C-alpha cells in the first residue's frame, strides 16, 4: 500500500510540474525581457529627449527609419522603445508631439493660418493636420484657437 501512495505522490508532483512550469517559464522570460528593455530605455531615452528638444519632429515626411538615423540608433530599437516605454506607436507618438507644438503656436495668438501652423509642425496637408489635431485634442484647430 505504501508503494501505491508513493506512486500517487509522484504522479501529483509530475502533474503540478506540468501545470506550473509554463507559468514559471513565462514569468522568467518576462523578467528577462524587462531587464533587456530597461537597458534599451537607458540607452535610447537621452537620444530621443535630445531630438525632441531640438524639435526634430517638426520636419515633414518623417518615418521611423529616418528618425532612428537622426538620433543614432536603428529603427528596431527605436520602435521597441516607443512601443514598450511610451506605450504607443511611432505615428501616434510623432503626431502627438507635433500637435502639442501646434497647440502652443495657436495659444500664443499668432495670426497664422491653420495650414501654416500645420506646415510649421511638420504636417503640411491641412486635412491631415486637422484630423490629427482632432484625434489628439478632441477638438478642431479652429475651435482650439477660438477658445484658448
């Protein structure tokens, strides 16, 4: 009878191992990925911050490859940084920076047309500028200017 109890215990241990192992392995992989991403963030963050301070986002027709080249990294690292650290996509991040700049221009009361403001921040097509402005702020550039 003791032998049967030993076999039962072994089967239970084996089944528990089968159930728990994937979770342990998944956890370990996530922790390793966090460490890798942390190192990446420490390297990329100052490059991105400097590029933002220089208002590099105001250049029209940017893509992730050109921005990565400007800051001195590759597009995979930059994409990983934006996705994992900023929790957004490249296009949303870029256009949010541009719209925040446009909001400052519109608040300052400069008598520029909406098209001119869009061109100044890197979105020269007025339709795209208005669309992104509405997406980021919830209002149109015209209404924003009027009520700011």
